[in-house]
């Protein structure tokens, strides 16, 4: 092949890819780990200095490399680190993600929390199907990959996978009669009971944390930086869903999110709104004013848990009356450090906020994903 290149991996990037700097170019290679040497096929270039490749041959494997316990690992695009120990995975993630935060906080000041279990943690998965070739599994660039022995989901879901792959008629009977030729089936647990839906929106049956144990740990960490017992300290959650991250707080609460259909409960008010709307900051401010007039809290604290796109208009929120004067602490939890860093930097530019703590949580072991928490305090 004319597009074969030599590589030598020096580190892992935040996407879980090995990084090689040979031939005056930066090459990103999935499934490669520090110390690996070999030949890779270039599959995409970006400008003159960046290229993406896939391993063709490892001539000198890293001393850190191990045999993956998952038979799907070499083909699956879901997991990135099963060719190394979980301890090394954590070290790689911490190094890669703390590099992104280098302008905000030193690596030594970042806490990293590993999961208790590397496998058997996910309580929701989505399988793509194609009736034309009777295939079902994970959608990849090369088509649908069958995953009968996936180790990531919890036991009831793994057991359902065995049924699906034992008999193609079984999973096809899960589809409604008018099902399209291509679609998806979702397997998920609610109160430890397995549910199956076909071609429904993600999180059918109600949103649930994908890794509940780690979500509970992150929630406890957030609570440790906020006031939870005072009836005079109010909390506002942006992208709060049903208010999971603040449901133990004793003070008044305002929960803001889109698609809410929940009645106000006691001192907790639910505001159904699109937080990316042009007038969202003003609407939240108005709702805070109403809660202020009724309950008169001493101060406010805020929890932000946005989707991957972050909260680009965050600075505008904090030009509003109540958020500018009353919010004293912010807990910003994110599944995308790039947009989180952008948003936090926008707040720091105002010279009114300072970072108190940054923590990483391994919500998704074996994958390149990491959840990050930034605690900010008003100066």
C-alpha cells in the first residue's frame, strides 16, 4: 500500500487514540498505545501536518499492551482501552484530559475517580438493525457489528443480547409490524427491570443515568461543595431534568430543562424551557425573581449539567440581576471538556469567578469518555 507509514506512539489523546509524531506529522491511531511501533494505513488527512490512520502491523508491541478480554474489541468503535490495564487507562485519561485543562488548573490539583468495575456497568444500550440482511448490533463506519459478548452492559442486558443473537426471529418479533427496514432497538433497565423499545427516542421510559453508581458518586461530590441542609440557600439547576443532582437540598429549588412535564412540589419549581433560546437568560432570571419574592433565600447556588454542546451563552446568564448578584457557587458537570473549558473561560474573563476545584469521573470505563466537574466560586 502506498499510504502505509511508520508510527511510534508517545501518548494517548482525549479521544483514546495513540499519537505518533514521525515524519514531521501528527498521526492519530485508534487501538494504539504508548510504546507501540509499526506500520499504519493513512485513511484521512487534515491539512499538511495532521493525519488519521489505522494499524496494519505492529512490529514492536508496547510492554504495556495486553490481550483484550472482549472478542469484539478489534472491530468495535465503542471501547478504546481494552488493550491495556484499567489502571493504565485511568492514567492515560487523566493525562489526556488534564492537558486540555492546562491553562486553567495544574494536573496535580485535579482529582480522578475511577469506577469500581470496568465492565457490567451500563444500564442502557441501543442496537441498530437492518432487516434486509437480518443484522443487529452497533453501527460502525463499516456497517453493523454484531456484539453478542459485549461486556459493558449490566447482566440482564447481556442476557437479552444472548437471546437476540441465538435466534434472529426473536429480535425481529420485538419490532412492531410497521417497523422500517432500518432502525434501532433499545435495551434498558428501570428499577432493575429490563425494558425493550423499538424506534423510540433515546431514553424512552424516562431518562436514567447510564452508570448509576458513578453518577451517584459525582452527585455526592457536587453536594460536598454546595449547601444542602440550609433552608435559606436556594439552588438552580440548568439542564436539571427531574432535579436529580439537587433532590436532597433543603432550600428552594428551580429546575430548568426542556421537555419537563412535572408539577411544582413544595419549594421546588420546574421550568420547561429551551436553555439555548435567545431569551432563556431573561426567563430564568424572572423565575428566580418570583422564587425570591416567595421564599427570600439568602443566596443562590447553581448546578449546570449541559449536553455536549455546553452552554455557549453562559456569560449572558450571569449578566442577569439575580444570577449576577445572588449566585455564589457554580458546579458545572460536563461530558465534553472542550465546551466546558470554553464556558468556564468565558466566566473567568469577567474577573468575577475563580476555580475552586476540578475533578474527573470515569463514568464510561473502557471508552475514551470522561465526565469533568468544575467548581467555581464568586470572588
